[in-house]
C-alpha cells in the first residue's frame, strides 16, 4: 500500500513539471515574458520549448521504469520475508533422543537416554576399539572426551554428526584386545567387555632360568603392542540357509551366508524388513515358522535381497550380524521395550538404515503360494483385449505370488478370454509363452521370462564354459575299496550314472575288490556319494518255519460165527449136522465149520470175544456161537521246524529227508534193478525288506514221505506230499499261517447173508460190520526276523 501511494505522488509531480505549472527559479533570471492580461490572475509561466519538453519526457519515462522496478523488488522482499517466516515455522526442530548419561564400571559401559533408541555396534578393524552409532540421537552435554580409570576401558570419545542425518557416535577404546556383548532394556544400553585370551605358551617354549646373580638388563624402548590380527571374512555373495531357534522368552531367525553380511533393517507396523546387499538367495524359505512370526517372504532386487518377517503382534527385535550369520532376536513387546540393530565384526562400517513409517513396501509373496500355482493346483479366469504382454505377465505374478523377471526383448500385444471355463494358472502362462516363442526358467520362487533363443544361447554358453573348465582341469587317479557290494555291479552303476567326464576312465579288480577311477577332481565327490549309497551291508533275515502234521484214526469191527447139530436117539446112529461140529467131546465145542461164519477182526492180543454152546443131556441137540469185536484208535503229531537265514532279495533253500531204494523191473521182465527215491522236507524263500520294516516273502514249502501201506508188486512204497507256494507280507517278528490241509475219510463195510442180514435185530446174526475213520491235518507257520548288527544299531542311534 505504501509503495502505491509513493508511486502516485511521484507521477503527479512529474506531470505538473511537464505542463509547466510549477515555478522554475532557474529560468526567472533570463527575462521571462509575462502575459500582462493574466497578471491579475497570478503568476503564469509560458510552456517550455519543445526540446526541453522532450528531455523532460525521457527523464519521466526513466523514472517510471526505475520506480516500477523498485516497487517489484519491495513486493518480492515482502513475499520472501513471509515465506521465510513460514519455512522457519515449518522447520521447527523436532524432538530427538538425548543421551542423559554414560556410566563406566569395570568392563562395563552403561549408556542412558531419555527415549527409546536404535543403535549399531561395529569394529573398524581395530581390536582395541569399537564404535557405537545412535541415529536420531544427540550427545547432549557430553561434548568432551571421557577418560576412564576402570578396568578394561581407556576412554570414550563422543561426537555429534549432523549430516546427512543427526547421529550420535561413541568411540570406546579398550586397554586390551576385547570382544563385547550388548544388552538393551528401558532406554539403557549396557555394553559388557570381555578380554580376548592370548595363546598359552607351551611348556616346550619356556626356557629354564640361569643360576647365578641377575644380569643387568639394559633399558629399551618397548613398542606398543600390535593389534591382534583377525581373520576377515570375505563379503557374502549368497544366502545359504534360513532357520528358526526357539527358547523360553525369545525366537531367533538365523540367516546364514557364505561370508560377512551387513544388513539394513527397518521396522514397519506389522513386519520387519531386512535388506542384505549384493547377495542372492540360494536356499528355499522355511516351510514352517515359529510365532510371533506369521510368515517369511523374500524378494530379489538388482542390488540386494529383501527378507520380510510378517509378525502376528507388536514385537521387539534385535538384529545382530556376527561372522557369516545374521541373527534376528524377537521378543514380546511387554517383555523388553527395545528395538536395536547390532553388527559386531571386523569390517569397515555397518549402518542401520531407518526408513520412515510412511514408506509403502512392495508386496513380497510367500514361496509356498507360488509353488501351488506352478503345480497347476490353482485356476484363473480373466479377459485381455489387445493388452501389452508385459502387463499381463505382471498380473499373473500378482495373482500367483511368484516373482517374475522379464527380459527386455519380451514385447507384443495379446488377447485372451478365459471367462468361460477356468484353467490352471501354469497352463495359461505356458499358452502365452508359446504364442510369443518365449520360455521360462525357474530358480526358487523367481520365474525368468525370456525368448527361447536367449535361454538356448545361455544354456549353450554355460555348457561350453563348463566343458572348457572340465578340459582345463588336471586328471587325478583314486582307488575306491568296495566292502559289501560286488565290484562288477558297482562298475555298472557308475557307468550308467554318467558321473565321469569324457576324459575319465574306470576299471575294477575283483581279486582285491577295488575300483580305480582316473578323472578330474570335481568328479570324485559324486562318486563317493554314489558309493555311500550302494556299498552298504545288506540286511539279513532269519526265516523260521513250523510244519505241523496231525492225524487221527479209528476202527470198529464186530463179527459172529454160529452152528448146530441134531441126533434122533442115542441108539440111532444117524446124526444131522447144520454147520455144527463133528467129534464133539464131553464139555467141549471145537471145530470151525459154522453155519454162519462172519468173524470179526479180533486176534490174539487185540480185540475180544466169547464163545458158548448149548447141549442137551442126551447129547442129541447142540448149538455153538462165537462173537468177537475190536476197536482201534490212533493219534499222531509230527512237527518239522526248518530255519534259514539269508540276505535281503536273495533266495535261500533248505531241505532234509532220506533216499529210499526201490526195485525196477526191465521191460522184458527178466532183469531187476534198484533205484533211489528222495523223500524230503524242503523250503525255498526269498525275502524283501520294505522301508517300514515289514518283510515281503516268496515261499515254497514242501513235504514228501513214503506210504508203506500202499506198495507196488515189487514192494515200492507210494509217496504222500504236502506243498504250499505263496507271497505274503509280514511284520518283523510276527507269525502267520500260510497254509493248511485237512483230510477226513470214513469207511464202512457190512458182510453177511443176503436178505437175512437186513432183518432188523435178527440180521446181526447173519452179518459182520466194520467202520474205519481217518483224519489228517497239515499246517505251515512262518516267522521272519530282521537281523540287525551292532554297527547298524549304532548308526540308527
């Protein structure tokens, strides 16, 4: 407003000056002409000549421009002042964590702050020194060196770093080469120092003291002890394993590499992000996690590998890089309110990079989900209309959770409609790749998409490089002893496995059971692994069989013999005999001409019977009757118990018996020769041990014996056989019945007088009855037992 008023007044002045309305004292002395007609009206000055007016007009234009420029400068200065004021207000210093104190005790340093803080501990290659960096922390009143008179610590040098970010740095010097352990709790960091013990001097290195007065020792300058040389690990190029360890209060995630790793760690709301630069993933992610970890994910970038730990709840953590490992220690928030990172190894510097919580992390997918899509277990349905193929591949990556990298030569536009029927994800991907002559290579959960020509060229170059490397390697000769397997079988297995290079050769010596291989050194580990698998003692199996044969027999025989005679009178010499006896003596009945003669099977020493006769006093009438009966019962039990031991997958046979001679008559019927027939109990068995310690058996059991009750005309006995062939699976030590034969026979015979023998009750007087029962049973029991040697027991333990 002030500038506008000044500009208006100045312009009015110039206007009046140009019109000549202002007095010009410099011209009054030159005899100015006065208009007498206007003398009464006041003083009037004639207008200036045209040259003067042009000069005044130029001066006025210059003044206008100068005044306008001044006005613009004044306005800009006012805006700049306001902006600066706003900036100063917006850049008001934020609250930072301040170190409130450092306490030094023997071998212990305690650092206290007014708020929680993050720290990084590292060694700059000096065993007498460690450096502690505290981002977003100020040193407060600690602006000078702190000299210690406590054991283990020489001094602490604090310093404040302002650029590129605020950070407090503490340099701790030790009295001797030392290592440290840290503990953080309630805004307090405790650093414990432990001395590195020097190598003990052996007794051989100690020299005996000389006797006599002590020698005068000249004064020498003792140099400062040199720093203990520490072996520096090379920088890691890959991550070799990821595992979990659980204790009572903490869970540790162990990330192991092939060298030293310096992680960049930053926490987000529900996860911890760990960036490891200049490495690649050479191990699968763990299939199972331990709470509070909900999942673990990985992502590959051009210059780093990113690991993300998804958490179920708010969790405090500590990240330590020690040697070739990174240890992430997780603890519940109510146990220890601390977040820290620590790196303790002889490297140049390890910084813990903290990113603001507003940063959005890229989605990193779990490997298990990607694997399900690659195996075709998940279906998709979508539609594309003239879409860029790179965008389609990125969409497939988001759907499946797979990390997909695309070669720069992958270009094109594609149309696809899968809405009618869902198809497996991997089938949809293969269809797109075939359309554009593309191929894929899978490494872990990363799918690389490139043209076939590129992949083929890379494979060819890799093969050539490998072949060139193999040709450049020198040949070595090694002898491998074969302990259990047959050397010919091992030779065949090595040749069929294609382990040897084209330059390699193989030969075996059966006499010493050794194998000689001449090839490059890179081949021998594969040969050793193959021998460790094939050249092992074969497990043995003891097979025990029980062949039980039980037989019972019974026979019943009932017979009758009777007859009689009649005489008319004592004086009559005519006598009628009806199958009776002649020449009867007094009190005796003898003879064998019975009217009915069907005797039983009783004989002397077996069976029983009775004889009775009837004779009148005049001895004119007589009847004689003889009954006999016999019953036989027999029981037999034969148990055969063959046992045999054999190795896995090898057939074994055992037999026992006798050879019985028999006569053979020639075809002419004149000459008779003698041959032998084998009657044996035999068993053939072939076991196979399955991985679950069951035994699969192929069994053939046979028993053959002579039957002397049935012979030929030359006296040659017939044979009785029992045989079983089967395949069974039995658990170790169990018994199973593999076969049984039950044979029962019953024979009944009736001999008598026709018609009369069939008369009820009376028919028993005219017949003989004989009944024979025979029963035989054959059972075969098998019990396998796996024989475990002492060496196998120790290996299993």
